[in-house]
């Protein structure tokens, strides 16, 4: 009987590339500017301070003292110092210095990985979470915190007032609690925990808010950021921001989303 050789299987199509919402070049430039501004006296650090405090409280509650840790994005260095003081070996990484969160990590495995204030501007967030899990040792833990849905409501209304009938893309789309839970499940983290908390800050004017955002790495890094505000539009923005406050101060809100989970001890990747 004549034998036949089956035809070779057709190659599988590569997965579709994630949408390009953010500009990698603008993201790196914004973080480099942030690092320069953080070197100035009295630089605002309330956002990173809140995230660091939250991470340390979670670790204390769990009584988890990792022997090795990777800290990504903490420009204050406070979390790394605290973990090192507890006897852990700490590696610190910064996207502005070439650490690519959307590629496999060149180091590890770690018992603990913290990502602070950086994952909100990656184009492939599901992939970035998978890279974190793969860089963990079996049984290791991840905590990621970043600004999320509901942040900067006053600024959003202010920009709409400034642009009038021709609104432009100026603020980032953001992840909400429900999407955060779905992302952790998709990245195969065990025992996922997702929560959101507000951080409110009062400002004397729009320019002070914008300065604080730039100094804390929250500048616009959209791939299509829209045109800059003209003189008249900027005047409308300042007026709208002031009108949203009382007694010369306007309260703005940042929503911080925290995702945490564990790498199952039975997985090796």
C-alpha cells in the first residue's frame, strides 16, 4: 500500500499587536523630565509616598518578608530602602533608564515584584503583567499600583471647557476595578486582589496642578496628544479650574488602582 505524507500544517498567525495608545518615546521623555524635577527642592511626592506606604502596609498585614525583590518605578527609592532594611536583596528598575516592562525581564526570579506608577502608560498591559508573573519565583507575589479610572475629574472638565466645541485628546484612558480583575485572571495570577482608593489634593490654580502632574510622571504621553492649548483656550482652562473650587482652592482627585496576586507554586514560567 502506498503511503502518503500529510501536507505540512499551515503556520499559525502571530497574535495581533496591541493598539498603540501611548508613545514610547514620549513616555520615556516624560519620566526623564520627572526624574529631573524630582531632584529639585520641595518636589511633590505625595503620589509615590501613598503607593509606597500602601505596599508596606500590605506586606506587613500578610507578614510577607521577601528575600529578593524587584521595585519598578519608585523614583523616591523609599520602598527599596524599606525592603533592604528588612534584610531583603533589592533590585531597582526605572523605565526612563531603559527598563522595558513590555519585554521579558532580564533579571530574576524574585520573591516579590512591586510596580509603582508606571503600568498605566504601557500599550500592552496584559503582556506586562505576564512578564511580571514570569519573573517571579514560584509562590512569589506581585503588587502593582497606578492611577486609574476616575482620576482628575476636574481637569477633564477643565480641558473640555478650554477646547470648547472642538475637544482634543489630552488625558489618558484608564483601567477600572473590573478590568483590573480581568487582567489579573488573564495573566494567571492566583488569589488576585483588586482595589481602588482616592487621593485628594487642593491646588491654588491650574498651573500648580499641571506642575505637580509633570513632576510625578503624569504628563500626557498619548501617541496622538492633540494640539497644544492656545492663549485663549489656556485662559478658559484657568478660569474653569478656578470656578470649580472655593476660597481660592480647587480640590482634584486621583484614583489609585492596586493589583496584587501570587505566582502559583506549581508554575515554572
